[in-house]
C-alpha cells in the first residue's frame, strides 16, 4: 500500500485512518519461509503534524506457523508490534519513503523484522528433546544417561578411577 503524504490530509482532516491487510501469505524467518495463519494486518492512524511532518501510530498483528526451538513441536506464533513513529518528509534517509510517498508495506516489514521473537518456544520452560534418543523430555524422562560425558572429561574420570 502506498500513501502519498501530500494528498491524504485535507484542510479540515488531519487524521487518516488505515485498516490494511497485506497480501503476502508467508514471512521469511531466519531464511525459512513460514506460512501465515493470520495475515499481516495493520490498524492505525496517520496524523499530520504540520507541513513536513506526520506521525504514524498503530498496531501490526499476525500469526505464523513454526516449531518450538527446543522440542520442534508445531506451534503458532502470534506477533504484535506497536508503531509510534514520526515521519519527516524532508528526511529522505528512510527506506520506506520515496519522495512524499510512503510505502507502508516496506515500513511494516521493517518494524516486523525489528520485533520478531528471538526464540520461539512452545512454553517458557520447555525441556526440549533428548540429544541422544530424541524423546520429548516434556513427556517424561528417557533411559539415556543424562550426564552425557565429554570424552575429555571421561578420560579425567578414568584417571580418578586409577588413584
Ligand atoms: Zn517445546
Ligand atoms: Zn534419551
């Protein structure tokens, strides 16, 4: 969605409401394509602050299908991002601004990538899976020796045995 910031405000109306759903049905996270289970949507308001300035306030929300980083269980991650951004038309440094035209998609993706969760976990205290047999440790313990010993430490242990 492109918004020409010179055209959206009128003499009597300094607010421009946006309720927008992006067409793209996936998002790339860490180089992997994830399907969206809830489309990326943005609800917010552009407010004129004078000749060259305006402000964008609103919320981005979407969900995507992914897996738990520890136990690889399927899960649905919901992302909420609040935007509160002043936009200066003279400041052409911004990637999402081309002249007076605001590329809302670009701005939204910029904000999304700044705010994606670093870790996705099915629950905060997920115990993950056993590195040896692959058992889900949330569902109980497995029979593996949970003190999987580093070979260097194993040697050390043998030394102690000899003493
Ligand atoms: Zn998990
Ligand atoms: Zn195991």
